């Protein structure tokens, strides 16, 4: 799932490539992905893209005051295309494309001709189709955005400590709850907790002042470094950049880069997280059965 750093990088990429370009056409291949109908997507035709940003893990493309907002869920992505075919993707097909946005060609002064029609596809791999696209006049019309907690990179240490102390639950569940703290998902929570040397199951009500300080510093450092690595990357290389910067997430069975212990894993249904027993849990392995409440 794209998290805060990747969505920030996608927004930066679109600010570079798409701002001031005019929306020419939108093809919908997966009608279930589009969650709104007023205004219609056709309201964007002929309008220039004026900005791109994010709200937590939501990507927000500002098209002259209307907001085309995407939540990528677990398997969604944005694929930039320097040249798009004229034929639209087949609606209801089994392919990954959910929506395609065409940008009007730019005039190339060097050749005296118009360039190709470029744009992007919103795609989703796998069979569980959860990618969601909204066109709204105000981002707060999107229910998930209206419920978001403060952005993970917007808090100072005192605000962060107060926020976590107001909850009594496992720390991994709290920092990945978008209604509490926006932007952190499964991967970066693993990285943050590893850097902070905290068990994912530690109850936030029992965190000491020192542990809260370590957690805040780890969160700021991990997210800031990931944003710095990601911004400037092409959309096509962002996933690989994310994987290359991870210390424990997705690396069960490999040695911990800090202590050399074998990275452990807790699995539940289709989800899993990774941790280092030595760095985080005093050498103890964590049992999968303890995840049932955390990963509902």
C-alpha cells in the first residue's frame, strides 16, 4: 500500500509533469472504483490541473477547484504514460486499469508540432478491488479524509505524546489508525517501531516518556528520510525505492541489519508484519494469535 512518503512523491511528480496541463478525457474501466457522481468526471474536461497534494494516504489532484482524489488501498498505483493509445481500456475487463486520464498534447516549439497525448492510469493489481476515486468540490466531502487524524509529519513531540497517551491500545494499531494519525501504514509502522526499539504489542498507555520520545524521533526520521528518497523519483521507480529502504518490513527470515538476529513475522489472514526479537521484544517471539484484534 502506498503510504505517506510514496503519495507525497506521487504528488510531487504530478506537480512537475501535470500541473498546467489540460484534462482532455477520462476513461473509466472499473465503474466500481468511482465513488461519486456529482460533479461528473466530464466536468474536468477542458480544465487545467492546478495542483497536486495529499491528505494522509489520499492523493489529491486539484483541477481548477475540483478535486480528483484517489485512495490506493493495498494494491493500487498510478502509472504515468508518456504516450496514451486513442482507444479506451475495455470497461469491466480483467486488466489492472481502473481509470485513465488523458492530458491534451503540448505544442513542441522545436518541431512545430503537437506532442503525444500523455497522462496516467490508476491501476489495481489482484482480485480484491478496493481502489477508490472521488471527484469532489471540497476534499472534506470524502468520508475517509473527513475522519483523518493529524498528519504524521505535522505534530511536534508534545502533541504526539498527548495523542498517544489518549489511547489505550497496541502501539502498532494506534499509529496505523488513520483516524488517529494520518499517513502511516503497515510497512512504515514496522520500520518506525524497529527504529524505536518497541514491541508492536506495547500498550500506548504504558509507554514511558523515554519510549514516547524514541517513537516520535523514529517516526520523524523514518518518514522524512523516506520522503527525501522518494521525491524526485519517477512513478515507475517508487515501489522499488521503498523496498530498498526498508530494514525489517517484508524481510522475515533475514538478519536484522542492526543486531543480526533473524527477523520475525506475525501473520493474520492476508496480512503480516515483521519485527526483530532482539531489538524490540527482549528476544521473545510474538505469537500470531495475539494479532486478531489488531488486524481486524
